[in-house]
């Protein structure tokens, strides 16, 4: 298949040269004999053919994207592998701007938007304690090994990146005391970035473990495995597990307080409706004053007031009505 690919390339080059020569001869023919219809027809046909060829060869990569080529004959890789026993893509991915290809090569355009791998409240053991870690790793499709994006899903990329990040965090934290671990954010950020950016180790044909090289450049771990490049690492929180527990307890207490206040308001509304039914002659303002008086009742009275049936509520409330009507020590 590789021979067919190379043969097509040779044929295409010869064909293009032939068309250019034919185009030149047609122009010369017109210059010699301006009345020659055949020369004009030939010039038009050759010009259209060259235009079509150019359209199939030249293409443009949009902004913030990268292109990966695939041959209709041999696929995305050359048949022969390199000295590291790794597959070699047909061509280095092209970034935004004009680029060229063979007419039988297909183009895949991949977006290079920045994506985020989140680390949320992950627990890690340290000496004499434990901590929770939060942060994120930002990445995007590589413009070097973008061909990996066609072989591995984004979900698989995130799983693999999470594993590398977790290994760094375990290695850095497990040997640290609690007080030291809380101060390691900058060091951990640098270590995670280096874990992705360091050269990928491979075994060459001689059996030696070496750095992988592609297009005269060392291939990073993130490029080789996932076809991505790391743009930022930000571990912004390393907290003692006790502090997280206390914070959660505070949140729970606040939620209980809010729920209790809602229940109290609901009960207050129910009692208010009963007052309106039993004492419509008091009016809304007097009813509100009467309700406020119940706030000063004793614990036992509140208990009775809250649980009593309508007859008991009526008896209790009638004892408070004189205070509203001004019977005690004053006129209404």
C-alpha cells in the first residue's frame, strides 16, 4: 500500500508539470496565431483543470483549530514505523492558515479550545492526618500529536490525566506532615505540569529505553498518550480534613436553622388564619398585635398554644384580648 501511495504522488507531480507545460504552450499558440480557436479552447480547459487541482491541494485551517490528514489508501500513518517502533503520521498537523495536501488525502479539523479537568475535594493521607485537595488542570488539543484525538475519546483523556495527577499528589503528600502539606500548592502545581511535559520514554529497536523523538523534537507524555498539551495547573486548596468536616457541620446547622424558621413561619400563618376566623371584629391590625403578645408566653403556655385544639386556643386568646382592647388601665 505504501508503494501505491508513493506511486500516486509521483504520477500527480508529473501530471501537474504536464498541465503547466500544456497551459504554457496554449498561451504561446495564441500569441503566434490569435485566430486559432483550438488554442483558446485548450487554454480554457487547461486553466479549469489547474484550478480544480489547486482547490484539491490547497486548504485553509481556521483560527484555533488544527488539521490532521488521512490518506484514502494507507490511513493516517505511514506503513513503516520509526526507530522507536512507533507509528509515524503522514504529515505534521497544520495550524491556522494555508496548507497543502495530496488530492486523495482527507482533512480532519480539530478545535483547540481550552478544557478543564477538575479536582474536587479529593482525600489524601499525610503523616498524622489527612487533607482534601481541590483545583484544576487546563489543557487543549496538541498542535504536535493531534492525530491522537482520532484514536482516544475525551473521556479516556480525562481518566488518564486524572491518574497521572493522582500519582503526583500521592507521592508529594504521603511523605509530608500535615503542616508541610498545607504549604505544598506551588510545588505540587510544578510537579504535575512536569509529569505531563517530560519526554515520553520508549524502547527502541536496540532494546534501550530512550526519549521518543518525532519530527526532530522530543515527544512529551501528554502528547504521546493523549494528544494534548497542558496550559495551566492550579491546585488552589489543600485543607485539613477536620476543617472540611467543621465547615460541613456549619452548613448543616445553617440549613437546620432555615428549616426551623420556615416551620415557625408556617405555624404562625396557620394560627393567624384561625384568629381571623374566631375574631373577625378585631381587624387585621389588632389581630397582629394579639399574635405578637403570644411571643411573651411561658414555655408551658407556648406548648399548649402550639398543640391545643381550637377551644383551648380560644380560652387562652380570650385572656389576652383585654390587653388589645385597652380594658386594663385604659379605654379602647
